[in-house]
């Protein structure tokens, strides 16, 4: 009867080397659901992918195969890179992202500004978008420090020609201010 955040499950799956299986099951179900409700493939779908499996061509090829089996355009799939460990600072990861972007997939850094997310990733990884963590959005209308962080992330994203997405927008006032901020 209580909600358990997915972060706890992700940590356990990573600890016991099960994250690849968990990621594949979740992504497969999301893709199947997209196909069911979006027969004309007009909607973009973003799915989380652990930084721990991001370097694994075999894993990503399984995802590509599933996308192709369901006849979904690669350009309608964005992989949101999540990481609970510092796993993204490698030339291998950069090569993987570059390769799958060449196939038409998009990449996003999820929860930017928290955890291990780093400005270094912007320099090294060629991603399409940044997602501002909801912890900054929740109080940015009343907390000057949150507003400054949100403004800075938007500015950085725009300067890198990235789409910037805010998670956890719950009020019209938040939406209007974010739109005003760009």
C-alpha cells in the first residue's frame, strides 16, 4: 500500500548485475504499449537506460531489433541516460552514443544537476536534450537558488543546441515561468 521509488530497484538491479534484464523488460513493455496506442507512430517515446548498460552494443542491438520488429521509427525513440555511478566518462560510451545517434535514435541526460550528472558529460557526450530534475522545479518559483539553477541549466542547454525539458511541472504558473525562461 505504499509507493516505492524506482531508484531503490535500480540500485539493487545494478548491485546484482540484473540492470540489463530490468532495462530490457521495461523498455520492451514501453515499446509494445507505444505500438498499441500509437499505430501510426506519430508520438515520440523516451525511455530510461542505465549508464551501466550504455556501453553494451549487444544490449542496445536487442532494443534496436525490438524497435524494428514493432516498425517504430528510430527518430521517435529517446534514450534517457540515468546513472547512479560514474559510468559515462569513457570513449567507449561516446562511441556507442555516436553510433546509435547515426541510426536516428536520440539521447537525453536525465535528472541533470543531481547525482553524478556532470558538466563534463555535456563536453563529452553528444546528447539531444537535458532534463531538469523535478527537485529544482518543485520550488523554483519561491526559492531563488532553485530558480538560478533552472535558469543556468536552460542557458547551458540552449548554448549546446539541446532541447531542455523540465520534469515535475505541476502548475500553470510553473509552466508559464519556464516558457518565459526559454
